[in-house]
C-alpha cells in the first residue's frame, strides 16, 4: 500500500519496525520509547526539509490543479491539487 500511495497519490508513508514481534507486550513499550525517542523525534523534524509550497496562478493567485513538479535527478514527478 505504501508504494502504491507514493506512486499514485504522492502520499509518502513510513512504517518503522523496531523488532521481530508484531505485537510486543504493553510493559515493553516504555523500553522501546526510551531507546528510540530521540531518533523518532529527529526523524519527525525532517518533514520540514525539501521542496514545499504552493503552485499559484500569477494573475488570480488561485491554486493550479494538475501542475507537474519535478526535481532534477529524482525520477518521480508529482502533480498538484487545486
């Protein structure tokens, strides 16, 4: 689903797996949090990097539907919503 969403809806999803146990015991969760808190918070800060903004019509400043945006050396153009 993540690959499909990225390729077809420009939605970037991430699953972080910390071990081999799908459903760890509740009493183990604080340990996982303590071990990974700093890394997870740093990872979340990364959302503010990269290209972001609005594609607007120069005359009326309204959003442009289906404008194509591409970045050199990245083979994944994205299209805008209005």
